[in-house]
């Protein structure tokens, strides 16, 4: 367990390396970690990326230039770095925590215990009113309220917690707010709370960025409250992430005849805590907030990079892969190669955009 | 465990005795059972009642005449007798099951597995619509729907289950329907379902008769569904009885801003199963319905009536009693009297209207 005070700060040069690595093609948080561990640092990993990607079959993998990274670094103003003291405490626990988080506004809000209030964009008047009341009461109880800046419930939750501390997690870059009509709300949050994104400036949010963003909303928080949610709505994705991340899930009930309550009623059936007032949330979260956070155990120090792999060994490992997910352990066993060699081949394929990682150390070819 | 086929039928004379005994002043279901057991039958108990009550301090305890009982017997047409095969199976399990139940209509409905659907009199349009849908679906699944003939949810539940089998449990006598404007609905139930009361004809229901009636609604059923209920409403009393009787409790959620949902949302917080469709109820009740019913173990055969108690012994026992509930075991120990003697003194006080029995074999003076 790492205590907050033990966080080590990166130098500005190291930050630039981190930024360039996480912004390279096909490098997500998990690949970032694997590369960083394998090569003993972001600089060495960065140098290795082009060769790795080429061997994995990519034609032109992109790494941002040092100048691009410096520009983004400057624009971000505050960059939360995974492992540093300012990085949101609970977010460090999740498996795919972003190595860097661009924070704008009052970063102190990220040090408060946090709870997410999320829900339908087409919320009912009652839903909006309830979200406001809940967010205000949770704020008065000392919690930062986290949400997604969306229309309806999200916006109501932010507005009601401006004074006490509110955090909006964006799906795109800081200069590409969605929805655009919430620019004024975002400005108000900037003045008193925080806007957070793992995406680079200039990144227009696409449909698939929203579920990805939702893992950060739940990851920052000790619990997630779903206020109104139809079946198959984004709020349920946030609730699923919360469960996977070991966060508490809360849901606000509604009439069985109201389609906007179907998702939240389902959550309660599945074991979420029913919420009719802030006290229901506080009763579950206060004991959790009081206990120290178990940080994810880091992988051991990286072994030295393995000797160059022979073409035959690489081909043998790739042949074992197909569209059906297989355990990495099986690849090691069946190929006769070392775990380090298998890891390198998987990294190569990943950087070439040809590998998909599934839960439970399963991989498949794309 | 007694099987249905083993029920013993009373003769008409015995029924009259039972009726006169349960209609005597200060004789409720528990006292009825104690007297019946103690004297080895209702006739002997009936003869003993005036003396017992006098010794307990009553001036003029009333027993209905044989003629009154015969008139009620005739009016009731069908009289469910505790222990007989036609008596509702599950109701036999409860501690204070009425010895006699006046049934009008189609008594066959009482043989179906049953579920209660109860709720607010000032129900919302959505609540009424949901109650109708639920009652119809539960009826189609083979359940009798039991309710209290009240305005709002109760009436909706009865109406939607007329064809499949519905049971209205009354708080007053069969000729004193409440509310009066439901006479037509009661007529429709009479034609296809059943109306049930433990009260004598002519008995106008008083406020305190409704909670008492509610124990029968839950007692007849395998489970109780609360559709809309404010805090401190009658439906919550039915739910509490259901819990005490080991019945399943279900509740339909609603908006936290709707006062009519406060009671049902509270029930879910306390562990009731959230219901948005009949399948939620059926999933829990079908397995229960399939298992045989454990009937309440009857007390052993009555011992012979004890020798006449001396005034000193009686006084010693009465002196040990006060407004604070005390365990009957303590009375036996502290008085030095036999358990049978203590029981007799308690019966005397009870018949004189001076004793209150609490749960857990506790008694106090009124």
C-alpha cells in the first residue's frame, strides 16, 4: 500500500515522455503500463514503439512529436500524473487508470471524497429536482459531486454542487465540450470545481468515447448514484463500471410505468441500494471514506528487455492467436516461449492495432 | 403437521358452541384457544365463562344466546371453521387465526394459492393502472388476489381479478360493507370470488377493526404486495403482519418526491422485494406454493380443570401483575402456584377485560 505522501513526482521531461507515449497510436492505459514496466520507463518505451509496431504488422504508427506534447502540456495547465499526490486517490485503484489526466479549474476538488450523480438526459422535472436536492445535500456533507456534464440529471447535479465542489469528466478534449450549450455551465465549474479529461486537446468526442469516459466517473468516486435511467442507457454503463471497480452502486426508484425508471429499478433488483435521500448514500459511504485506500499492487520491476526474438518464435506465437480470446498463460505453455517473449509479441500486435485484450488476461486477434 | 384430508368436521351443535364462545365478551382468537384447550371443548368453556369473568372482576360479562348464534349461523351460510378442510390453509398457521370465518360467495377461491395486493386509498392514476395490471397477471398465473375492498388500490386489484378469483376481507360484518359505495363491487365479488369476515353480522367496522382485519389479509396469503403507501398507512400494517407471519413482502417503487411512495420505498430499503411486474412476485412465491404448509403445532390435550383456587392464591397471583408486561413464567415462579392455576387466573382477568396479552408470553393488567 502506497501512502499519499509517498507519491514520487515526475520531472517535466518525464511528463513529456509520458504524454508522448500515451498519445501514441494504439497505446491505451493498460498498454502504457505494460510498455512502461517492460522497458523500465516511458523514454525507453517511446524509442521502442516504432520497431515494435512494425514487427506487429503496422505500416505507419504515429508518435506525437515532442513539440506537440509540449503544446498540450502547456494547454492542460494542470496534469494529474498517475502515482503523484495530486492524482485522484481512488482512480489510482482501477486497472486502466489513465497515466495522465488534464485538470482545469480548482484541482482541490479532486482531493475531496467523491460521489457520482448520473442519469437520463431526457430527465423528468421530478428527476431534475431530486438530483439537485441530492447533489446539494451530498455537497453539504463534504462530498465532491462527479458527473458527465450531459443534459438533464448530470447538469442538475453539477449546478447544485457548484459551491461545495463539483467535477465534470469529459469524453473529449477540454476545448471540445459536449454538449456545446453547456459552455456556460462548464465555465461556472471551472471557477469553483474541476473539469477533467484523459483526452488530448482538440479531440472531438465520438460515441465510443462516452462509455470509456464513464469508467473515470465511477473510478474517481466511492459510489455512483443513478437517478433516472432507461434500460440500455449510459448511466447503466457507469453503474457496471462501478461494480467492476468495487464501488458502491445506488439507484433512485421510480414508477414501474415510467420508462425512465426501468434501468434504476433494475439496478435495485440486482442489489443496488435504494436511495430516496442523501442519508441513504452517506450511511454506506461514510464508513468507506474513513478507511485507507488499498492501492493496486504495481507489477514488479521490469526485467531487462529480452534478446531479439527470432522470426520463427514470433510466428509460432502469432499462429496460436485467432479471433477467439485465449488465456495468455496458454500462449506461453503452447509456444514454449518465455512469458517475457510472449509479452513482447503481444505488445507488438497491440501497437499495430491488431490485438484486443479482454478481461482475465485473455487476448484475441482483431 | 396435519394434512388437509385429516381435518375433522364439527357438528352443527359444536359450531353453535364455537360461535357463542368466540362472540362472548373479551374472547378473542387466543383466549378462545386457551379456553377450548383448558376445558377440553367449547361447550364446557362456555359454561365456565360467567364464573371465570366474575372472579376476574367483571360485573356483567355477555355470552350471546343460543338463538342469537343460530341466527348468525344461518345468515353466514358458509362458516369456515379453524381446523376444517375448507378453512384457508395458510390462515391456520397464524397465532391468532379466527376460530370461525364467515364466507360469502365462491368459497373455492379460498383454496387457490393467494397473494395480497394492497395500497393507498388516494392512489394515483398510475398506481391504479399498475395494480390492475399486476392483479390481472397474478390471477392469470393461478393466484387468488386478496385485498380489503377499500378505495383506490384495493378496489383496482379486486376488479382486475374478478374472473380469476378475488377475496375481499372485511373489517366489519357482512351486512356492514365499508365503504358503502363499493356495494356493487362487493356484489360482483360475491358472484365470482369470496367475501370473508371474522366479525358478526350487524357489526359496524370501527377504526381499530381495520388493522385487526389486516392480519387476515396477510394471513390468508403467501405474500403481500404493497402498491402505493404513504408512511404510517394501513398497508404498512398489513406488511408488518406479513413479516410477523413469515409471509413474503413485496413493494412497488415510486419517485422519492411522491409521498404515496414513501411507505413502499421504505419497505424496499428494509428488505422487501422490489416489484415492477408480476414475474417478480411469481419468482418468489411459486417455490413456496409448491411446498407443504407447516401447520402450527396445537397445544397438548387440556389437563383436567384444576381444583377450585383459594382466594389467597388468586390474590397472590393478581398482586404480581401490574401495568408493566411480565412473563407468565415469572408469575408461576414467584407465586409458587401451578402453571394451570396461573392460566386460570389469567383467563379470569382476560374475560373480565382486565388483562392484556403481549407477544412472547407477556401479560399486563389494563
